[in-house]
């Protein structure tokens, strides 16, 4: 993931306003399950806070909500997954047509939906960039 972040200009790194909340939830779940220590969780939150300042945060707008609703119908996604993907699709419209938009996701169903919607999916647990 570091490779991807280092290879892309900061103004081309976008996240949904929902993403930090989902990441916080995932970190706390891993901590609660004993997968990571409290210190590791705190370190992850510090990194998240620093990286978040370098990203363009896209709000959940009426356009995103409409797109998410359509995605639920087309791709049979959960609401929060549909919001994440909808935000990426709306944000991608703001980039140049030549820009290569990567949707970073570990969930395979959401990855499949992103690819079906025309984005390049990338699972950060994979070694190489797509």
C-alpha cells in the first residue's frame, strides 16, 4: 500500500468521509479480538490521522446517495459498501479521463463490484500494484 501512496500525488488520493470511521471500527474490532495490541491500535490511529490530512475527503452528497442506491440494486451490496463505492465513482468523475483510478479494497465482493463498475480494484494485502 505504501507503494501506491508514494506513487500517486496527494491531490489524487481520495477517500470517502465514511472511510476513517470504517477504518477505526476495523482497528477496534481487531484489538477487541486480540489480533493487535492497544499500542498497535494507537499507532494505527496516529498513522491514519497523519495520512488523512494528505487525502481529499469526499462528502456523502445526494449524488453519492443516489449512486449508492443504484449500486445496491445493480451489485447487491451492503449499504456502507455501496456508499464507499459510490463515493469512489463520483470522485473518479472529477479526475481526468486519463487518470487511472484505483479502488483500494480487501473485500472480494466489493472488489468485484468496483471492477464491474469500471474501476481498477486493488487489495492492499497483495504484494504488487495492479
